[in-house]
C-alpha cells in the first residue's frame, strides 16, 4: 500500500516493512480463523437443539462458553504474552484452539452437552488468547501511525471468516438435520478437520522467524511512529484513553451481539421472510461488514481513524432509529447497513486504546479483549425488549453507539 505522510512529519508512514510481511500474513490469517470459529457457534446452537434435544435457553450455553472464555482468559493471555512474547502467545492460542476442537470427538462419543461445553470453553480460551495477542502484534509490525490501517486490514479477514463459518457449518451440520436424530458424526468430522488445520498452522508458524519489533522503552526521534509511553510514570488505568477504549469496546461488542442475535427475528416478524430467505440475507449482512472493513481501511488514509469511528457510530444511531420505526424495506436496509458501519469499530477502538501505552501494551490488550464479554449479556436485554415487538429491541444499541461516538469524538486523546 502507498505510504502516507502524517501532518508535520518529514518521514513517510508506510503500511508495513518488507521484513514484517511473512509474519503479517500469518497473523492476519488468524483473524479469519477465529471469525470462522465464533460464527460457527450459532450453527452449533441450532444443531444441538436437534440432536441433543435442547431448549433454546439450554443451547445458549454455546455462546456463554465461548464468550465466558474471553472474560476468563483475557488477563492470563496478556500476562503470558508479556512474559514470553507475541509469537509464543500465538502458539499458545493455536494450541488451545486445536485442543478444544479435538475434544469434540470424546464429547460426541459420550453424547454429552456438558462435555461439548468444556470443549467449547477450551476452544474459546484459544480464541481469546489469539485475539489478545494478535491485535498488538499486528499493531507492532510497522509504524504506529499506520497501526489502525493494519488492524482494520487484518479485521477484514475476520469479517470474511464470519461469512465462511456459517456457510461451512450449515453445509456440514444443518442440511441433514432431522427431528429426533442423535447422529453427531458430522460434528466430529468437522471439528477434527478444524483441529487438524489449526495444528498445522501452529507447526508452520513455529518455524517463522519474527523480526525484532520496536522496543517501547527505547528513545526515538519520532514518538508518534513507535508505541512509546509519553508518560511512563502513569499506571495502566491512569491512561484515560485506554479506560475509555475498554468501556467503548464493551458497549461495541454488546451492540454487535444483540444485533446479530435478532437479525433473523426481524426478518421473520417485520419482512415475512422464510428461514431460507432470512439466511441468505444474513450472508449479505455479514458480507457488508467485510466490505466496510476494506472501505474503512482505505478511508483511513485520508480521514483520521478516531474521526471515522465517530462518523460511523453516528450513522449507526441513525440506522437504529430507522429500524425501530418498522418502515418495511427502508428499516430492513438500515438493519443491513448496521453491519457496514459496525465494521471498523472493534479494530479501531482496539488500536486507539493501545496508543502510547509502552510497556503496558500487552496488559492493555488483555483488558480491551475482555470487552467481548459484553456480547454475552446484552442480547438478553434486547430479548426482553423484543417480546412485544422486535423493533423495540433496537432502541438499546443507540446507547452503545452513543458511548462509541463520545470515544471517537473526544476521549480517544492520549492523556
């Protein structure tokens, strides 16, 4: 990508450097794989209702197991990364990911949802570790002034994974679903394949030589180009921009989780769609997030990341207001566009929160990753609001996007 020059700086800020390319490719691929794993959870939810005779409430434990792992593993993953480095952090995450996938085999043999829950929790610990490590890892692979571009570029592949996951899961798990069937062979086959792929990636990555990264403690001529703590005497939580990033990320994932959870319901109740038609629009919904990631990465060459974040948050407030009015196609199009504007929020909040944390960067990444736990709670609140009218549920994300707007407009500043 073409280098850009920051205002008032004589040195160009390139997207990355040649010495980092191989590492960047490997780490970027991880974003796609955890996107596949997380979104496949929705397919597992439906499949388990059939083959294990679960209620919808019971099957929701699939999401709790995964998102709960993010809350539990966030800080330990950050401490491990700080002690043993980015590369070993990635290898730990891949190891847990593969282990959780392989544990689907004994869980299927025992026909035990409890065992599946344990396997999902371990798999989720791997995803949490990868997400905690990968964001600061990508941010460190070049000039800090373009770290937002790198993270948004990598997150575009996470959005691609969000499309691939449901497609693969539906093909292997749902196409042969029948009432009363207890056959878990397809689950075993799918997760053996996933575990094998992840284990292979771990082996290959172990041979990759990671170049020396910028030392956050070193004095440099351009403090904006390296992740240098401009006030090293402060503790992590005395950095107000970081604290606001944690808050914004929690509300961000909360809005995402609720929006995704009730997309199909909105299609059924407001548009009269069948399951098949609603599913097709869900693919388009996820596809718009992928488009938004690439568009956002491009726009950040001309618009400051925090400004674009505030603009997109403001746009989603407007989209939510249109959705709640039940205007037919205009409201449904607004629902689709929520994912487009949501696209840049997670990675941009992440990278803005890590700015100039210096030696606190790894620990900061842990706390921001823990914001994913917001996605485990907010859908229940939206569900309560949706009991009478699903459109009413979309008033609640307005609160979330207002918090994100404030972060992008004002509280992103390093202090």
